[in-house]
């Protein structure tokens, strides 16, 4: 699995967030609260959903499954006018990403084992301290082996 290396410009996101860990992974709860309200966001750029994780700088250096991070269910927007009540805004900074096109179950963690254990150490890049995210487009089907998504990993040159 070879990623595309892409540079993005700053993006404005609106959505909902929760603090969680891998040991107490509440992503289903987050999406169940967001999805019924997503149409309240009137200035979306596209229908694609963004599942974003925001980690502190030492998250992967001193990793444990109980280490907390912020998880987002969001949509990219034109601007921050009219953010629905109970939703938050986030400015995703520009930068370089390794983009992996993934097909399979979202719960299959072997893709992340490959990215962080095999691809990244051999790539000429290192992990950058910016949010990680998945783009869930038209081919995304929750809990379906035919589901497709893009996994965006923040990187920088060694």
C-alpha cells in the first residue's frame, strides 16, 4: 500500500468532538450524536465527512491505550458563519500528508500497524504534530468490508 503524498491548505471544519482513548473508544457515540444534526451545517464545501483525531505532541512517543485524545466528527465549511449550537469549529492547519486509500472494515487496525510500523519508518518522513483524519466519502459504508475511505497521516521530511 503506497500512499499519495499531498500538501493541503488550511481547512475550516465544523462538527462535534469528544475526549476518548483507544481503551475507552467512544467514536460510535460521537457519530450517533453528530449524524442527525449534520444538515444543520449550511455552508459545507462537500458531503464528505471528516473523522479527525487531535493528539498532544508526546502521544506517540509515550503511547498507552489509555492515553486520551480529542476525536471529531466534522464537515469542511467555507467559513465559520452560523455554526450550529452545540457544535465546535476547528482550523486544520496546512501541511504535508501521506494519504492512504483504504478498502475494508474501519475496525481493522492492521492498516495502522502497517502505516506506523512498516511504511513510516522506511519512508524518509517522520510523523508531524498535526491532526490525523479520515475522509469518509460516497464509497464509505460503516462496518462493511467493501467500504472505502482515505486515511490522512501528517508527515514532514526527516
